C-alpha cells in the first residue's frame, strides 16, 4: 500500500471526463444508429427498428427489476398497456364516445402517472413473494388485466379496444412517418438506456443490487427492503409506460390483444434472450425477436416449407440461444471474448471480465 | 435486580425467550448493558448466542419478553428501524455483497444509516458519505483493496470489512458475532487493537470462542448454557471459575 495514496478519490465518480470513458464500440453504434435513415428502407426503420426500440424499452423495465432487483415481473406489458390505453382514453381516438380528446400534454403525463400508480400496486403485492411465486402473481395480474380490458366496454371498449390513436403533430411533423418515428423511438430508447446505466451506480441502484444479493443484510444496514423493492417497480414503470404509448402510436391502436398473456411472456423472452446483466441486453433481445418474428415466414417459404410454421423457427431460435448461454446474447458475447483471450498453448481461459 | 431507568442502560433484555417449535433456543434471558460497556457472551455451541443477537437486531423477533434500546422499547421494531437508532451487528457467516467492490460495500453501509437511500443521483466526488467510507476502510486497514470485489478478498479481509460496515454512521452499540473465528494470530492481534481502540461511548457485545480475545476486549462477561444465562462476572472471575472452565471446555471440545 502506497503511503501517499490519496484517500478522497472515489471510484464511483472518478472521472477523467465522462466522454473519454465511453468505450469505442458505443460510439460506432451511436453513429450507425444516427445515420441509419440514410441506409435503411422505411419498412426497416418503422417496423424493425421502431418496434425493437419499443419492445426494448418495455423489456428494459423488466431488466431493471430482474437484473438489479432479482424480481421477475411478467406484468410489465400490462404497465405499458395501461399507459397506451390511458392515452387513447384521455386523448383522441376513433372511438369518440369514450375518448375525451384532452390535449397530448395532459393525456401523456396522466397516462404515465396512472401506469406508475398501477405498477406500484403490482409491486406492493408482488414483493411479498420470491422467485417463482413473483412470476406467478405478476402473471395472474397480467391475465386479470387482460380479461378485464376485454370484458369492460364502458372504459376500455372491450374486445375491439381503440383505433385511430395517433401521435400529436408536434413541430409540424407527422411522427408516424418512418424517419421521425425512428428518431422518436431512438431518442427515448437511448435516454432510458443511459438513465438505467446511470441509476445502477446511484445509491438507489446500488441498494437495489444489495437487496437482490442479500435482503437480510440490507435490513441490517438500515434499509427498508420492502420499500426499496416497491420503489423499483414504480421506477421501472416509466420506461415501460413510454414504450406502451409508442407501441400504441406505432400500430395506431390498442386492444386486449396487445396486452394478452402471449405478449406479456414475449417481454420476458426478449429480456432473457438479450441478457439481464446489462441494460443493452433487452435491446439486443428485442432486435433478435423482431427479426425472427418478421422474417421467419420468408425464411420458411424460401426453403419451400409452409410459412405457417414460423412459430417453430422462433422457438428454435430462442432455444438455441438460451441453451448455449443462460445469460442470453450478452453471455454469448462474453464467452466469445473469453475464448479470444485464452492462452493458445494451454487452451485455458485468460483474464475474465 | 433493580429496575433500571432509561438512561442507565444501552441495551436491556427482560425475560426474552425464543423457541423454534418445541426447541427453546433462549429461555428467560434478562440482562442489561450500560452505554459504553464492553460485554463478552461466552458459551458452547448451541448455547443460543447467535439467536440472542438475532432477537436483539430483530432478524428473528423473540417469542416473548422485552428488548429496550437506550430506554426505547424496540421489541416490535423492524431490523432497519433498530439499525437507524444506532444498533449495529456483524455476522458470523459472511453476509457481504460478493458482486460489489469493497468501497461499494462500505458505501452502502454508510448510506443505509443516512438520508438519501432512494437517491437516483450518483454521489459526487466530494460526497461526505464517500469520505466517511474511505475513513472506515482506513480504520480497519482494508483501503489497499478498496476496488477489489468482495469475492476476491481473503477471509481475514472479509472479517475486517464486516467490522468497517458495522462502524458506519454513528453506532451507539455493536454486536460482534465471532469476529476472530478463522483469523490468523496476527489478524487476531489487529482485531483486538481495533476493538479496544473504539471510541469509549460505543458499547458492544462480543460473541467469541477465543477466550483470550474475548477476555482482553471485554470488561464484563456473560456465560450462556442451553439458552440460559449461566453466570456473570468480571473476566478474571470467569476465567478462574472452575465450573465455567469445565463446562466451557467440555462443551466446546467435547
């Protein structure tokens, strides 16, 4: 130990300029995503990237809960859905007799607020359970919410839901055209990605990881473990709600089909396939999911097989990833890096991390 | 025994019992510790020492009886509420955050007993808590490994980290659960230095199998046997007590 080692420099914010600490690949990815509209077609921008960013945001909320908090919630799609529904109900849609037609700057914050309140209630119920029981209780909530929306016609317009839910024409831009929608989704996805990355090293984020690893010890350090877990549900609802609103705008409609059990579990699949250990994981998972979902039919028909079997391809794709790497695509990447680092003579893996 | 008033005792247990089903782990424990007093609790394996700690911190609340902390009845308090009032403990089995660095562990301990536990803002470089975390690491001499993950630490360093975390904030009373277990003679000597060097207003209870360590750092000793208080006295008295010696050695090594 050096005698003159300075004691007041922290690791948490020892910054030689935060810009210099951003790794090279992130720069390359950021530039590639920014110039994407000049490379890709409108279909790819709107359908592939737009949808990936949206699903990524909703799965990011699950990654925050599961990766940092150890709480696997299947109700994140319901949280996203309630925000979409609220924007349709408070704002404008083709269902005039229900939609109130309030301006976007009222409808959107209100939608996010109601989603946050709902998520807090879900969390308050779910944090009393651990592991598989958390999955069960959140799945039950997601199912209950789905059936409620499908059967309630006075507020949620039942089976058909709401169509004609369009983004506001802010700054004279039609945000549902491919390029503006791409940048809109990119902006929010990047923002929430960076926020989650930042929060993971904040007192709240560190404490959440502590609660995940050892709740009893956290209580013995003065933390109210239950309150911390519930607060994590509230915080995670914000990216999920934003994703839900964008999802509603993308398809211009929201109906019980958007929030049924299938999509709810798809979010779990997206997060796990991508990897729960880093906020980039959900976005990778969402990209893989959207690619498979979009092109599995074409792939099958090109092989001369019936396109109806596309679910089989999707399932096999996920099976392969999870089989080779329980940590998802992120885990595969780490394995590859370690394989590259291994000693060529002894075949042993070198420095990990 | 005379009923003590609020200011007289740091920690007071009255008829505390704890049973797990039919097994009575603690029966009718009554004792009080003055502020600043250093108390050793000795006893063979299964005498109920760690259960006693779990009752005091609220990890497992007692089946019956009362616990007062600086005059306040904390029997029904959640663990975190007791910790925020100045109670601390270390664990016999290491319950550290293995995936976090040493500095982060100590920082979490400092943050847990201060405000801003829910802050989404990263601490700034001159954050008061970061500095107190640095001082604590320096106190227990683990500042050399501050950036290492806990999983990379030696056993002795993990025990030192436990102590640093127990000292976070403004502790008034600390429960040490076998801090010397598994330490080398050098590390033991260092531990005794740290314990005897604590500020005089901080009292503690130490559970220790190493009689040498226990008797050197304490000014009063409680012997436990089968979940009961068996004998109390000054270290010298306990050391010379034949009944204690036969029981303790017989229990520990038999």
